């Protein structure tokens, strides 16, 4: 019997849908909450596409797309989170929005339930400080696409207890994942390195040193990376990349994290990567 039978997933963007899909595929009931009916409708479409793709590339996995879909309850009613045994929050990397979400869900969800903050840059300690359960708040940095990635970066906030870390490990084991626990410093390990690399790659394109395809080819051909930094940026979403770089810049007050003007310009133009059909590369 599962310890975390029903899981609340807050935020139905790319990462929220990925977390919900992974949970449903591993037998959990999911309450997927967002404030917008339009976002939820887009989430249904994205989930159907993702499940078809997953079933195509994982024949023999036993995953039934229809059964998985039916395990997810799409809703704008935050009160339904009251039945959650664990909550994963996936809203945008904007402190003001996160603050509103935690103020709301902290009053609805049972006090003994753990909150996992799916973030690449926001301080877990800061999130914990705005709840009545700082010891039960933990960072959980999932990678995209969530169902395909076996490892999760788990972040220990200042008040996060060893018992909460153990709870996070058990929760991720139920999702079929392992984790690496790191300390709460802006960007943690993965994004402190990755965002700097992507931002510098954007500067290379901006300065005319090489076009995006050649910047990426150097990484795939010379270092055997599966994809280059700019392809990775397109996969994550350039708006998410820009927010993460801005958080690092604000957190460290170090000019090495200043966002590339080209990156800011592309986001302003709606060139967000795969999700908009064009970023540093074009997608049909």
C-alpha cells in the first residue's frame, strides 16, 4: 500500500503536468490545481500528447494512457488539496506568486503534510518562513521531462528536518526516482552551473562568435553531451531561464549572473523555445 496515495500538484505548466503524469503512472491519485481553466485545458492536451509519446517509446512498460489520465483530477478549486498526503508546488519562479500560493495552501492542507517546492532557484528557507510548517518544507528540483528523468535534486532548507528528508526520499521512491540532497544556496548545484553556461552561450550568439547551432555542436560533438546549452534552454523555456538567471543575479549581486540582453529580447518577442515553436532553434 502506498504511503502517499493522493498527491496535490500545484501549477499545471510543463513541470506540473510532468510531475502529475509521473505520479499517475506510478499509481497515485493526483489533484492538479491551477487558477486558470485555460491552463488546465492546455494541460489536458499536453498530457494526452505526452502519454502517447511515452507509450510509443516505452513499449512493454505497461503504462495505459487512459488509466493514467483518469487518475488526475484537473481543478481550479484549491480546497480539494485538503485530501493530499503530499504536495508538490510547481508555479512560476516568481516570489510574489509563490508567496500567494503558500499563504493559501498552508491553511488548506493538513499540518503534518510535507510541501515540496519544485524550483531551480528560489530559496527553500524563504518559502518555509512563510508557512506554519517550515520543518516540513523541502526543495525538489525535478528535471524535464519529469517521467523520463530518474534523478531529482533535493534541497534541505535551514529548518528542514532529517525526518522530512526521509519523507522526501520515500515519496520519490514511490515515483521510481532517486535523489541527491544538497544545501539551500541560490541555484543549488545544477542551476548555479547550468544557468551560467546557458547565459554565456547566449552572449556568444549575441556577440557573433558563433551561431546557436555551432555553439550546441561543440558541446554535442566535443564533449558527448546529448544536447547543447541552447537546445537545453529551448527545452526548459527561455522565460524560465531568464527568471532563474535574474534570481541568481539578485541573490549574489554578482555581475557574472547578469542576463544576456539577447535572452531578454527573445523572451520579450515571445521566442520561448519548444513551447512557442521557436527559440534559439525552430521547431515544427
